[in-house]
């Protein structure tokens, strides 16, 4: 996709680079994907011009990448706003394609492209899971003269930290034919940071390129590296081969390449950005490696192979982009193709592929910018069309870990779970009452999601073998929907931001399609009697739905609310899965109403508010399978993207009258725009049949670790602590500090109603400080963990040493590993525990104990 504001000259220059006959691109991305690999390695440009803003993480936090070009001794900016005094080389155009973002520049007799390519080729998980993005510079003369050209790139350590104050280490990491530098935090708290608005602070960010006599690499201050390049096109010597505890604001990893005398034939160079996160996901307390590491690879292996594959992958990406864009245009027009191209990388970059104990792929999506949950059912349900389109391995990869949890002894309810935890820790549901109760659960929503997804996988594969692995759970959920699904009680659905709603007509449509889906699965398994029972039930309920939801020229929001309406996006599966439950005139009547109800920037979600959901609107647009209807609903979405002043990765929740984002950024649900592609069975089969991974033989869910209580918290046995809500003097966390003026109170400390809290002492202020002296037995402290419940930010010290720093909040007690320094500070006998907890909004609570954790197999 492109944003074209071209003069006749620049338009002519751009045409030299674009595919002949390619139509002008109408969509302006609010933010442009540059590096889009996973929720942590995700860097965007929030401007039309690559030099118009500094690059950021998808959360909006600074993650600055910069590029300069030197043409005949004159220096220009290509990426970023720094150095501010250096002029930008005029940008003539840009494109966003499924695997590539291409920027076009022209000036001083040279045309130049800068291409970001990520080999997100869905048929091969070995490639799709690689956390590598290539940057390619290509320059050529346009005035018949030779021009001396050199290029420069630098990256700051912000990519490898959660907060800017974290100390980092830079290190030279040349590996065989690849020269590289890496940077990572000094502390390396692997998988300890979880939540929504957070970034990775473990593992290592690499900048690398193949050995090239024209190139130089260094780690030094940004001022020094840029000054050297602008003065002579060179790079200064590194400050050291290893820079320890350095400030990431001062130092950069920098590469320079002298392209020499550039003529009419293009000269080029390229480098790689990569991230080795060591361990990516914690699943039921077991740390899992990224999928690309499953056979013992280290970062050096990744860089060597990625460098070797550069040329072949560039060709494969070009071919894939061309084919998919053509198919998207045929399915929904140019606007649709542009939108889907932008959505493609965002969807894949909002999740992570890891390997289970058998080396099989598991995918865990992150609920970006809504609550940070991991593997949320009503997030991967709208995400699923992109995964379903490209084959069984992708579709099953996110279902398996969820279903293994649902089938475990931990999940005791007759309906499907909501989530697996808080990213990147998939240790059990945290939403609502979690595993404790039914408050704020989504029984109809989540159960319907899974039954429909299993039917979609079966339709893709032509058999229900996958469903057979989890038949007990699917049968239980079908029975639940049989009893509760048609006229849902007052409960949440995926649109939980709109609040609880009873008698939800769209949710009822999901339940009916889910019951029909279960009937299809029964039929494919050879159970004729049960297949007939559920098919007849689904047809009967669909007929009732048509009568009881009817409101004249449309269907209601709730069965008991005349004069209301809503998008009936869940009806899409009736046709996609060949259920044939609802009469054809149902969607025709709804579509006619929708076209009258939509606003300038889209169709509202329902009649209660003017906001909408982008993913659901693109589902609703498919209902009649009429191109005019589809474009009538899809084109205003593109108008929103072109008009919104909110320069962030794609939101799926926005106002249809003002084009302002309401919330939600960078979520995987945007993969739902590929739903239109599933109506074409031949096209679906073409892509799905290319699955090279053919995953099978997934491992069982990891065994839960055995935990032995060493120091009880209030969930077992409350204890008396000294506490204050006034800022204490320095050294408050150390032994010997005088806390005699502090109050005494029974743990835990917080307010009633905070999820998972066992309140012994009410705490309502913004901050609390706690101290307690305890006796610990003489033992090996290596497997000792904090047993902590915090809402919100908590710091725990033992004998004056920080042992746990936990940001955000959790909804129950959990085990937290102690820092190495914290373990070393423990001693048999008396130990001083000190805690600070800071609260900003909502419930609040803090409590602490110690447990011995014996990890399961």
C-alpha cells in the first residue's frame, strides 16, 4: 500500500520501482510496520514520511532506529528525526505489502529504496518463526552521472529494555561470515516481566550483516558515530568490545557501508535485525524455547542461516506478496487488499511461536492494549481467519495449548475458558474470577468459539480427526450451549467493553452456529444419531431466532429490546462452514439496514454507541457475498484509516463519526479481515495445502510444579507486619532500621473486592511500606520463590537486597523467582523482609510468602 503525493517527476521515478500495471494505493497506514516479528520485537513508524517521526514499539514507547545516506559528501536523513539539523532526502512514495515495507527516495541525482522485509511465509514455520527482519538499501543514478554514495544505520538499546533506566551490555558478536553486535539488559530477568504495556527486558537484540569490505560496525555514542559518518562516511572504533552497564541513551550499534560510485545500475547493501529471547513463553510454569530454537540453535546459528538465505527469501517474499495481493484484490478490491496487507504482519506480530516438549509448534497470542492476556479465546477467534487460511499447522498451533488447559484437572467448569494467563506467562486463566468462580466469565462466547473453530479445521482438512483429541470437552460445551445458548443469560461477550447484556441476539447466533458446527463434527466422525440431533436442534433454533429477533426491517440487539439493532457478524459461519441454518433473506435484510445505519467512517457495532470494531465490520461486510455490499461496509474503514489523527498500529475499536481511536492497538484480531478469503473454497485449499510443517504429535500439557510452603502468606495463615503509608526515611528496607513508630497489621493489605485478595488490614492510600522479620530453616535456597499477590507495582527486599520487582497487577497469588542477588542474601535464621507497593486505580492489595518450587517434567 502507498500514500501518494507525487509530482510528475517523483511519480516517474517511483514508477521505475513499482510493478508495472500496479494500481495506485489508496490506504494511508496510521503507523507503518518496519520490524514485525512478535509482541516484543515490533517496531513501527508513526508517520507518512519515514523521517517524519522516530520509530517506536507498538506500545508507543521509543525504540529508535536511524538511517542516513551520504551522496557526494552531502548527508541526508532516511529514517528518524535525528540529527534534526540534517535535511531529509525527499521521500516519493512507500508501499506496505504482506512481507515487505518499501520506502522510495529521490534527490541529488540518485533514487534510493529502503526495504524492510520479514520472511513471514506462512507455509513454513521455520521461516515464519524466525525473529529476523532484513533492511536493504538500493541506490542508482538517474542523471547519467556517477555519484559517491554511502549509507549509515544505527539502533539504540531501547529495543532490549522495558524501561529506559535499565542498565545494558553491548557486545561484539561476530560469527563466521557474519559481523554483528548485540545488546541486552545487564540483569536478564527471563520471563519475569508480564503485562500489557511492557516491553522485553531479557534476551539480546542483534544488528548484523555479512562480512563486507565496504562495511564497518561499531558500538559508540550516537554523536560520535553520526559525526564520523557525516565527516567522511566512516565509523569510529568501538568504545570497547564489551560495554557493560551502559546507558542505552548514549550508545548505539552502528553500521556503515560505502557503495562507491553509483551508476545507472543499482548498488545495494543489506543488514539484519534479530532478537534472541532465549525463552519466549512460560506455559504452566515451564519455560518454552522459541520454535526456531527447538533443535538446539543459538543466535549464531540463526544469523548464519538468515544471512545465507537472504537472496532466496527476497525472491520468495516478492512472489508471495504478488500472489496474495492479487487474490485479495480479486476477493474484495483494492481497498480490501491494502487493508489485509497491513493487517497480515500485525496479526502475526501479536503472538509468538514456541516449541513444546516434542518440538511441535504452539502459538500464543497477546491481547495487546486491552488487558495483556495470553491466548484469549475471544481474541484468537477473530484472529483465526488468517491462521485458518494458511493451513492446519497454523490453525492448530493456537488451539492446542488452550485445549490442553481446558482438558486439564485445573479447569472445572462446563464451559470453555477465557484465557491462559497474562503474556508471556500462560499459567492459567486470570480474567474474571479466573479458576475460582463464574463472575465475568463468557460461557456462551468461549464455548461457541471453540466449537466453530474445530468445525473450520475439519472443513479445511476434510475430516474431524483433530476434534477427536478433545471430544470430551467439545461434547460438554455443546451440551452447555444446548441448554444455555439460544437465549443467553446476562453475561459478557467478546464485546465486554460494552458491558453485560442478557438475551444477546448476536451471541445467540454464535451458539446456533456452534451447535450446527458440532453436528457437522459428529457427522464427520460417523455418529449419525448425534449428528442428526444437533443438526435438527440448530435448524429449529435458527427458525426461532428469525421470529423472536425480528424487528421489522432488521433484527434486534437483544430478544427483549424492540427498536434496537447490532452487527450480526457471528452469522458468517453459516455460509463459510456450509451449515445452511438461516434463510438467505436474513442477511439481505440486515445488510440493507446496515447500509442505512453506517456513518462516514463505518458501521457502528450496535445502536447503543457510535463506535465500532474493525474486525467485526469486515466480517459483517461478507454476509451477502455481494461485492457492492462488501465495499459499502469496507471502504469507510479505509476512510477511517486515512483520516484518523491517532498514529498507532491498527486499532480495532474506533469512532465512526470522528475517526478517533477509542482503544486497542496492535491486536491480533486484525487477522479477522481475512474472513472474506474463506468463502472461496478453492483459494482456501490452495493456500492451506502448502503447509510444509504438518505438525502432529503435540506433547501433553506440562506437569504442574510441586510447591511447598516455607513461609505462609495470608491465603494460608495471616501474619503480623509493621506498616506505614507515609514515605519512610532512606534505608527503610534494611535491617536495623527503626520502624517502632510504624503501625502493626495482619496480612494481607488492601481493599475488599480486589480479585483473589484475603484482606486482613484495610489499605486505601496510594502507597504502603511493610516490614517483617522471619526465621527461615537452613536449606538450599535455589528453588525458593516469592509467593506474591500484588495490585499494583511491588518491590520486595530481603535483608536489604531487591528480590522481586513486579509491575502492574495480578488477580491471585503466584510464584515469582527471586533475583540471583536476592537468593544470595538469604540466610538460615532471621531475615528481614521489606515491601513497597504502589497503587494507581481500581482494587489494591499486597501480600507475601515464600514457597519451594519443584518444577514438573
